[in-house]
C-alpha cells in the first residue's frame, strides 16, 4: 500500500538558514510556510527533485520539541505515499496502530522501531533542481526481522519485493523493503548493526531511530563540486567507482547524514544489478 518515499522531516534550529542550504546545494524550491498541530511545529516545505523536505522547529511541547531537546538537529521523520488514504487508515485501525489525521494526511502516533511516519496521498510531481528523488531512509533496530514483519503488516508491503543486505565494510545486515521494484528504488532500509562502525555507534547511542537518507542524481561530480564550493564536508563512498556515490556529512545538513548515488546505480545492491548501469564485475559493496 506504499508507493514511494514522498518526503523527509528534519528538525533544525533555523529554518531560513536550512532552506537556503538545501536551495544552494540541491537546487531545492521553497513551496510553503505553515505548521502542524500534531507535531507542534512550524514548517518550511521545500521540493528537491520529486521529493519534499520539511524543515521543522517546535512551537511548544510535542514530538519535535522532544527531539530537539534530546538530540538537537537532525533527521526526525519520513513520509510515504499511498494510493488511498482511506484504505491505509482502515489498515492502521485493523492493526491497532494509533494515528492522527490532519489536513488529509495520517501521522502515526507511535514509532515502535524509531521511525516517526506520516502517510500522504500519492501526488505526482515534476522534479525540480539537481536531484531526482530521495529514495531511502535507514532504520537501525535491535532485530531487523521483527521490524520488517511489523512494517509489512501495518503498511501492506510485499515481502517478495524485499532484498536482503549485509555489509562487512559498514557493519550491518538487514533488508531493503522495496515498495515497487523494478519501477522504483523507494524503500526502508532496516538494519541490525555490528562491529563498532559509525552506524553501530549511532545505534548504541540512540537505539532504534532514523540514521540517514539516500538520494539519487544524474550528476554526482556536480554535487561534489558544489559541496567543495560551499565548503561543506563530504566523503566518497568506499569501494565504489568515482562519480557514482558520496556521503554528505551531518555537519553539512543540520545533523542529517545523506548518501548520494548516481541515478539507478543503487540497483547494484538492490536485487537488480542489471538495471544499475555499472560495468560488469563492479563489486556489490553496500
């Protein structure tokens, strides 16, 4: 019942500064200034590619204030699109998942595995700016199978579409809950961490939560040059061909780690390497 990853939500201390950063880096377009009573937050909404980015600051006690008090800035939540809000509401009710309806969207009132979620109606958008879309959020948990079973049940996902993953380099195993392959890459990456690497340290500090998001662009070197020009920290992904992958440091994007992959290249580790455009023999490093 989920068709794509529609948006991410980011808690920031200064929405104007954050909006300007996303505009300068990704060519994002500012769409709206409003608020959400459910999250008790003011909101600046940007579009980058076909995805939305919601920048949130608290207006009083509530989920955003709790996040800001505990963690400061960073990736707060994610929004997924569905073809029928009514059918999704009925499914959540049937599975005992509490939610709040506000302005035509559904906010889940619990984040059992550390992923605050809003469900929105499927809305086609023409991409804007210099990226294609945000296609993944990474959700480290204590038991990836339990989390995958839960999301499958409450969101109506199809396990036959899922792709198992394991990385000795980055220290995790888990699954990609692909929503609509091979048409789209959109998914939740559910991971169980090990080995003391960056994701494992993050999980040990925060517990189940959102670790990062991933986006794709036609021109990775362009983003590299733009990051350098803006003096923002980044690093190439290890074990990947030049011009295909990079990581944008959380210091560059208000506490949020962002992975960037060349358009379609992520199919290399997502079950359809034939769609990745990677040269034959490219290692399947995730």
